[in-house]
C-alpha cells in the first residue's frame, strides 16, 4: 500500500469497500481482492494512528520538560 495515501483517503476507500460488502454489490470474483485491499488499508490506518500517537506523546513530553525548567 502506498505510504503517500493519507489517513483520510485510506479511511474513505475502506468505507467504500465496506459499503460494497454490506450492500452485496460486489462480485464473488472480486471479493477476495477487495478484502485484501481492505486489510492493507486497515493496517495503513493503524500505522498512521500509532505514528501520530507517538508524535503527540513526544510533543507533550517536550512541552512538560520545557515547562519544568
């Protein structure tokens, strides 16, 4: 999956796949590829969320250290 894919775009694509699956609007021949893509999008979203969480924790840590000085 392309790392340049934004979280918002990945989530939007994931939602479209979910809508297709829930609506039964997907051909059986394409089902496994759609599920594979969805899995990759979920992984990408999780990685981006984790990275953002770590960055925010680091910013908060730096802020607290500056405030303590």
